[in-house]
């Protein structure tokens, strides 16, 4: 930390790593980079200025501020005259752009910001040779065929790079922008066996495989992330083998051994997670644990379920054991042909309101059930 307090770095922070943002209540506040954001963003800038290698992989643990790292890097890249008014592209791995990254950029008062939510907008942006910061999804590149722009001062930063590099999305980006820089950011350590991610973002010059690394232990040490605490659950909440075998035999009657083997994984999971007796035991355990150890400290909780149907079944038992307003289900209700999840169908604003209620310590909502 002492290394940050030098005249050169203080001036660098003032110029490129300090910004104003606006919260949901339209109040202005100042953001100054943490040291890992400062170092990570400057490593990206330095590599672009050097012109080689034209890629790099950044692993900064979840919760350490990767979205802001991208904001700071984008701001500095755009402001450096040597880069000749570059284009910076922020690539998200979500289907839509209602994400933390978009919210962070929009709140940060960054000028010349644009989004591409369709294939046509993406093509027009690059064919028109726009010199701005573009936010788009990686899936839009999957819809593009061929080259879009050959400029060498286009810099892409791809969020959660490892999740969507399977298949040809990374190759599509390279074909569309053959001379661009590609930086992948992830909160999850990537093994070198993950060939696609390292092929697209990992530079051979980085001996560890990473351009910048900020690990879980670093994050805990700096109190940027809270430590994870685990507590074993009672044995009787584990697999009910007899029920499992009976469910499997009934479902696969008349099938060949190969077909039975193919189905076994799915049957195993659903037989366990849909079992009403097990659901009741799990929920009873969660309620007891929450009432005795979590609620007295003023905290709330999240219950993560196997699928949407399991969420609904958990909620039904929670309603028996807790007040109905103390829990809710937050799920994607698309493709709900039988209206099974109609009760929890919400638009973005309604979902945002529910989450605000969950964050409010005085609100009775205590647990959210998600998948």
C-alpha cells in the first residue's frame, strides 16, 4: 500500500482512477480505485501501449471490483493521446445487458458510452468506425460473420471470460476484429486445461498464465471479501438410496442398459431434490439454523435450489414454517407454458424493488429462494 503513495502514482490516481458516480437516489459520490484495480487496469494500458502481446487474462476474485477495474481501464485508454482515440469494447457474458457492469458504467458518468443490443447495432458500430466505449454481449459476436474492423487500437475486455469461451465465440470475436487487443477477466481461477480460454486470452509471455492475479486469500487479507464459513448438515439430509432406486426402476422399465445409464444422472438428481420428505427436513433445518444463528445477528439469507420446480416446493414448506412474507422466490419465468410460476412473474422494475426490500434490514423479507 505504501507503494501507492508516490507523487507519480498520486497524480495518476487523480487523473485516471478517480471518478464520480450516481446512486439510485441520484446522489453523487466519489470513487477512488483500490490498489488491485489500479495495478490491473495499468497492466492492461501498458500492454496496449507496448502493442504486444495483444491479449491477457486477469483473475481477480469475486467481489474485488472487476466492473470498476474495467471502468478505470476504459477511462485511461480513452484519454491517452498515444492511442489515437481508441475504441474500447466491454463484452458481457449475459444474454441481455441488464447487468452489474452496465449499471456500473452508466452510474460512473463516463462520456461517449454506447450499447449494442442487436447484431445490426454491433455491425453498424464497427463499420461506422466509432471511437467510443461500447457495451455489448458476447452472443452478439456469435451472430456476426466475417470481419468488422481491422483497426489495431480496438481494445476488448470480456467479463467472466471462461464461461462463454466454449464453442466458437472467441474465434468469432477474433475474426471480426483481427487486430484488436483481447483481455479476459474472471473471478474464478482457470486451469490450463481450459484450452479455449487460454487460447483466446492467455499470453505465453505471462508465466503464471495471468496478466494480473488477485486471489481469494488476497481478498480476505484486504477485507474486500468476507471469509466463507461452512457448517456440516445432519446426515439424514443426504441421499435416500431406497427412494432413489425405486424411482429409477419405475422410470426406466423396459429400457436397455445403455438407455438406463444415459438417464441415471438426471433421475438421481430429481429423485433426491423433489422428494417431499427430504424437502421438509431441509427446510426445517434451514429455518432452525436461521432463527438461532443468523436472524439474531441482523442478517438475511439466500436459499439456492436445483431448479424452478424445487424453488416452488421449498417455498410451500417455508410458508408453513415461517411467515409468508418472510420468503420469496426469484426465478426466470420464461417458457412457463402451464403458468406454474405465474405468481413470481415480475418485470425488471418489480424484481429490482423486491431486491431493495431484501436489502432493507427493517423489511420483513428474510430469505430469497433462487436457482
